[in-house]
C-alpha cells in the first residue's frame, strides 16, 4: 500500500513537471492603438466585419479573412458599407431605407458574408477582395456555396498552409448557414454543413471548395488548424455541450452552453478530397488518436468553456515549441463575455490545464462612442467574441491578438448605422520568452 502511495505521488509530480515545462508567463494586455486605427476605415472597400483571422503570404503581405463584412463600393452605392465622420467625430453609415418606409428605425445596409483584406508587408496599403459585383453594383461574398439560394452563405474558419503534390496551398474550413428569409420569424439562422476551400498561396485564388463527408454530429471543425513536419493536419473543433446557469437570461431563446474543444488529425499530403472525409480522421480520446470520433475527449478542464472561434498556434517560447490558445472565458452567459485568456501545452492535443488572464475588454457593454452627443447611445451594450492571434506580427516579446465587437443578439434596430459597433479591436499581450 505504501509503495502504491509513493508511486501515485511520483506520477503526479512527474505529470506536473511535464505540464510545467510548457507553462507560460503572461503579462497584462494593452490596447494596440496603431492597429485599431488601421482597421478603422471609412471608404475604399472594407469598413467593418468580424472573424479576423490572418495568414502571412509568401511575399510578406498578410491576408486578413473576415466573415460578415461591410464594403464601401466605388463608386458609392445607396446603403453600402461606406462610412462618414460627422461634425462631432462620430463615424456613421448612411442607411438605404428610412422611416416611414422602413422603421421605426433606419437599418437597411448592404453587407457581404465574407471578404479578404490584403495588408502590405510595410503596412502602408490595404486592398479588399470580394466576389464580383451583382447586377445592382454591390459586392458579393468571396467564398460562396454551390447552392443558388441567396440565403445560403459561408462564415470562415482558420487559414493554414499545407503541401499538396509538392506545392504550397492554403486550406480554410467554411461553415455553411441558412439565413432567415425576410418576414420569416420561425428561425434566425440554421447550420447546414461544412466545407474546405483550397487557395493558391500566392494569389488567394480559390481552386476548389469541397464539402466535408461523413460528418455525424453538430461539432464545428476547423476553428483552428496546425500542420506538423509530416504534413499531418491537426483540426481543432468546438461543440456546445451542457447548459450554463447564468444570472442574466439568454437571448433569442437560446440557452447559454459550455463550449468544449476537440482535436482530430488527417494526412494532408493525400489531397483535399482525402482530408474532407471524416472516415480518414482520427480524434484524440484522452490517451491516443482513435478512429472512433465519437470517443473524442475535450482538451480543456471540465468547468472551462472556450470561444466559438479561437486560435491555436505553436509558438517559440524560451526556445521551446509551445502550443498556445487564445480564448474568451465563455463559462459565463454570453452577455458577460469580457475576459481574455491564454492556455498553453507541449503538444497539440494538450492537455490545456492552466489558463492566464491577460485582458478585460473595455468594449464589452459599451453604449457610447466618441462623437456621440448626450442624447445618443446604443440601445443595448456591445457584445465581444471571436479572439484570434496574429503571430506574424510578434514584436518585443508581445503577441498581437484581435477580438470582435457587435450588437448583441436580439438588439433593437437602428444601432447599425454607428460604424464603431462592428470592427475588430487589437491588443498587445506580453509573453515572457516569446520570439518570432
């Protein structure tokens, strides 16, 4: 019995030592003022969006991928995403429909379901990629489902490089949704399916989009990706599991759910058609990668809850490869999301057992923007979500992190004319020993 006790203690100490090898020291985050200014744009393409994932391109430029996006057309079109700054310094969009014809508040403003912004290596120029203009002169989405139904659309996952037939490609998971039709109050949005886009690494031209096959549940895969030296693609996924008891009620009748993190892997060298078939995947079951995806185990502690979108990257910290996750704490109700954390581990499958708080977003709950008069305010406080890392911009031991802000679900119409509600915000977070 004594021997068994000491063996158990030794195992605990060894396990703790292994985990501690990849623990990190995280400082307090600070607003990245220059980046916030860079993504505060009034015209000439992109003027606001969410998601905000990025990848460094072979020529040193960076591509920022966005989901729902406001686009300022050239020449300007009525009700497009163009922004003007009024005499008080308030950034405002012009709606395409005003009371009494629309109302009681103005709202009809055109946007596309996804777009890409290319930021030059020196940061001096930014250009927007969307789909071709429609018959009325408005931009369309860069990634489009095969369906001709205009209410079917893609929101974006995480881009990452893979090597296919000796050539570098970018793969990105796409999440297909069905948006409610006008005057149809039976639903707001329905999940449909997932696909993966393959892009030319140099031009971002879409070479093909292939649907996931043999997917058996509602887990959302591809929220982050990583590829090892053997060209194995590690795929992080999220699934809502179990209700969170909160002091404040949920919105639109949706329950607040715990969001759990999973990982699977597949051989990327065999091409996209092989990689999209879940019969070729294995998932981490807590001990090994198993062919039975239903036996997968969450990578985070039981009481923790991650973001719907997040980033996992292998970073160089104190000369060691370390896997780091950035996420909001979503173990509270959606209305109370505000705290940003980093997790770390030695392996892509974790376990990610400790987390480090680095920033409390001042944007959460915000109702006033610069330039608003005493009588102006949002009708509901802003919500925050979708944190992502951008490791190509590491400097002086600091990681660049973005998060999105939006009007909360169920908010009242009219607030969408205020441009500041919907754009990424950026934070510098110091990590001891972090190197590019």
